């Protein structure tokens, strides 16, 4: 894949649903450490900042399926009773041009990994190692996993909106890829091994899931992340689709079919 950004720490690329734009997070310059959300044309041209805060990070942009809105994470600094300071992320939603930024979660928990449902009515996310859904206006928040002793993260809606792919531990010692229904039921194990997998992403047809997996570089003890695909049902073999010595992350199949077509 062609590298489109050069700012240090540019990450989290997400294609607009029509495939013409990419939203991502990055530092505005090498002297400012705090990231903002940017959008640019797929060609890499026309870069524009959608957030402009000098004292906190924004990251993790996720386009709504109709392309009109972007959900993202914004750091919220706080001071503890003992005077020490920290920060935690909240979920925000803005118009795709950066206007009307609205906070939809507002609590000390750590939110992460945003995924819109194909019909635009829900955003799935991780909060403190559980998988939740919430409406884009902040209403109807629901914990789908509620497992205090296990970690779940990286939810990704299936193209038909009926399931989520997630990475998690459950009864395993390391991360596996799972699918589940929107009530947290019908858990299916897609991977089952003793290496680390995360960042699942459904194929547009809904039949396959791409994910990141750590594999050992031959004749070394060095772990290298590669992108693999496997059938969403968990059956059949796996396929290494990146297979290069660089660290690969955040698989994205590109634009998805919209509800209308
Ligand atoms: Ca910022
Ligand atoms: Ca929070
Ligand atoms: Ca959990
Ligand atoms: Ca595993």
C-alpha cells in the first residue's frame, strides 16, 4: 500500500463510505505532540484538519455509513483528589466537515475502537475492556459483554448489521477473534490458538474477516504483525495477505456497500 501520510504518528485511517476520502489522526507538526483528526482525498491531496486543539489528542476517526458524520475519541484531562493529573478519552461525533462537535460519552471510563452500524443508528465501542453500543446522539448505551475478568476490544459491525466481530480473551489466555450477536449472544470463535490476534474487519460480502496476528520471523524470536483473513464462520484455513517484514496494522477493506446498494 502506498504511504499517504508522513507526519509522525499518523494512524487510524478510515475510508469514507464512498471511497473518495480518508480520515486519520496525526500530529500537526513535529513540534506539536498532540494529535488532531484530518481528512484528505484518497490520492493524498487536500489535507484538512477537522479538529484543532493544542492541549489534547483526538484519534480513532470512524465515518458514519452515509458519510455525513465522523465519530472520534478526544482526550479529557482531569485532576485527581491528590492533585495529580491524568486524562481519559470520551467519544465525540461531528459533521464530516468538523462542525457541530458533540460529546456522547462523559465518564471516567476509557472508550476505544469505534465502529458504526451499517444503518447508522449505533456505534459499537470498547469501554474498559467490555463491548458496548450507543446511539450517535449518546442515548441507549448498552454493555454487550460485561465480563470483568476478560478483555474484549476492536468491535466491527458485519455488513448486514447483525453481528460484531471482536478481539477478546474470554476463556483463552491470549486474544482471539470472535463474532457475536448484538445482544452479546451466539459467540463464535473464529481463531483458536496461542498467538495474539486483534483488529478484526469484515469483508464487504460478510463472509471473511481480516485481522492482525503476531507471527514469529523465521529463525528469530522477533514477533511481526501481519494481516490474515479467515472465514467469518471460523472454519477453513487462514491466509496471510500482507506477508512483509514491516509491522502491519488496522486492516480496512475499503468502502463498504451502503444500505441502499
Ligand atoms: Ca488535538
Ligand atoms: Ca470516558
Ligand atoms: Ca470484559
Ligand atoms: Ca490467539
